[in-house]
C-alpha cells in the first residue's frame, strides 16, 4: 500500500474535502427559480448519477485502466462539470433554455461527478488503511465547514458547487500515482459474497431510514435555518474530530468503527426525540443533530467499503460504485425529492401524526440495532480489522518463520507445544525436532508455509491461520487456540483460499507438501 507524506497528504485531504460538495441542498432549481425547464433537474441529475454508477460497476475493468493510464482524460471529464453549470447559466442569460437542454446539462454534471468519484476511489484503494481512515474523518470535518456556504448569495452557492468538483479533480491530478505496482484485484461479482453484509446492512438501514425521516421535514422551498446547519456542522465536526484523534493514536479499524458508531447512534436518537418533542422552529435543532449523525454514518460506510476492498482485493470501482448508490444517491433522492413531494401532495404538516409515528418507529429501530450491533457484526469486524504489523506485512515485508512456527501458542500457554497439531505431516515433525537439513535439502514444512505466505502476500494473521490449517487443524480448533470467533476463522480461511487460488484445506496441504518435496 502507498503511504502519502507531507504535501501529498495535504493535497489528498483538500481534494477529498471538495469532493463532498456536489449535492447542494437546493440544487439546480434553487439556483434558477425562474427557469421552469429546470424544475425537474434534481430528479434527472440524481437519475443520471445512479445510472452512471451502475455502468461503472459493470464496466469496472476498462474504467480502472482508464483512471490508471489516462489521467488527463479523467481530469477533462471532471472539469466538464464547469461546462455543465456554464450551459445552464448561459442558456438562462440568453433565454433559450428548454427541458432537452437541461437534460444535456445535467448529464454533463452527473458524468463529471461520477468521474471524480472514480478517480478518488482508485486513489484511496491504494493508500495505507490508516491514512484512508484519517483522510475520510478529516475531509468530513472540512465538508462540515464548507456547508456553511449555503448562506452565501445564490451566485456564491452556485460558484462553490460548480468549482468544488474542478478543485477536487485538480488536487487528484497533481497527486502523482504511486511507483509501486497496482494490486491485482478480483473483478468477479462472486467476490462480493464475502462482503460484511451485516455491517453494511445496518448502516444502509440507518442512512436510508434516517433520510426518510428527515425528508418529512425537508422543504426545498424554504431556506435552511442557520441554527440547524450550525448544529449539524458541530455534530459532524465533534464526532469526526474524536475519531481523527483516535486514528492518529493508532486505533484499529474495529476501534474506529465503534468510535464513530456509538456517538453517531446516540446523536441520532437524541435528534429524533427532539424532533418529536419540539414543535415549530425549535424542531430544527433536532433535525440538525439527526443530519449530523447521518453524515457520520455515511463516512463509516465508506471506511468499511474501502477496508473490504483492501482486505479481499476486490475491484474498488465495483464495490464503491455500488456503495455510492446505496449510501448516497438513493438516500439523498428520498430525502430531498420523494418525501417532500409526498408531503406536498398529501397536504401534510409537521404537526400531523404520520411524521411522529415514523420518527418513533425509527427511534425504536435504532435502539434495537444499537443493542444488537455487537452480536451481528463482531465476527466481520474482527476479520476486517488488522494491526499495524499486518499492514506492514501487506506492504511487502516477509512473514517471519518464527511467526508460523509459533502459530497457535498465542494466548494459550507459554509452553512450545501448546497447540496440538492434528495430523501434521512428517516434514513438520522433523523440523520441530531441530534436525539440521543437508546443504541442498528441501525446505521444512514451516519454511514452505512461510514461502507460500510470502509469495501470496498474506498478512501476518492470514499466514498464521494458513500454517495452522496446513498442519491439519480444524477451524474450530484454530478459533479456540487463537481466541477468535469461528466465523472470523472461516472468513480468514475463505480469503486465504482465494488469494492462493485454491478451494479447500486438502488443496492447501497439497500445495505446501509439494513445496517441501520440491515439486
């Protein structure tokens, strides 16, 4: 993995901050209220984004090559967003705007945004995991500050939205590609079956359900109150700053997840209850808290997606493009388009019983999810979370033979024979007896495990579990001696088999045995 240093890290942070600012609250009709042809521009913009992300997920191979090899072309696509806003403004100035024209302009804007996301997806997929965590947390704080631009005059808001993608694209372009070779990603859709669905499912429910709740109060015809936006920014900045400090101190992925999940879930509950209990303008205080919690959940979803990409080497364009649809495009469409329209069509008001029922349901749902979260996601979190030493192993450091030779003794006892090896091959027994090999003897069984792990670029934990499996131990036995959940060991086994190109324990034993015998 690539590690950014100094100016590169700052450039990446600035670029990611501006990459968040594409979907303004009022969007296009708010910028051009006198142009009826633009009244449905929001729907077409989000529709094009959804369609283009689906295309990106399907055409992942050529798009990844395009991003890696043709940076100038990608930058031109990103900068085309300026042309999209220019077309909308120019047509309005000369009075020649029409629905077909608005359709073309919104397509250009959507293509610019999707191209920008693909650029950053490919970049973050190759950056060190801990730096990815810091960049996501830090950029969310910067985005919270930029949202205060909603109180600029209409021309200023449009200029901010029009130039944000271009500025982000320029930052990406000048962030030079890594000199290390690109990882070999799996582009098969079947690789998605190993995704942490329980973890991502919880976040999807919260994001979509939460956007539905806030959408009941979201009126595009009114200005967002300053207090609501200020509270939202304070909540995002507070949670993300806490996570950022924790990440800088060396927190693992599991710690980073819990540092985000717990305060964000608490804020969501508090905001929902305040919306229910308060009426009139004061209810916006709860709305701001709920919005802030939702933004924190979105950052958390992206963090999990990128960790899955790096851990299982799955196509980042396929994984994150689908994630953008689930965690960003659809929730925003529901919040800003669908439910405000439903309220308008049905003539509902904030005092009606329907919003209160939905809000109460969300409070109960979030309470249940918060209580059940650890049980549902513990195994997947342990499988995704790796220590700094494992990151070093992934970066190319060799797996020490002592790590494999001592596999299974950790936490069980200090005695060398703590792990009972079931059905270990004779080569392994000879090695443990300390027999000195001849000058041209074949490697011992443990040395063969080390070689296989190094060539497949397995992490330290993966190499440790691989050695235990190769010695014939059952997954249940491994889970007991390593103090891991059985589901976690099963997850690691699947990842190890996929990286080695095999499908079973017997194939792994045969692979190592062949190495011992020199075949």
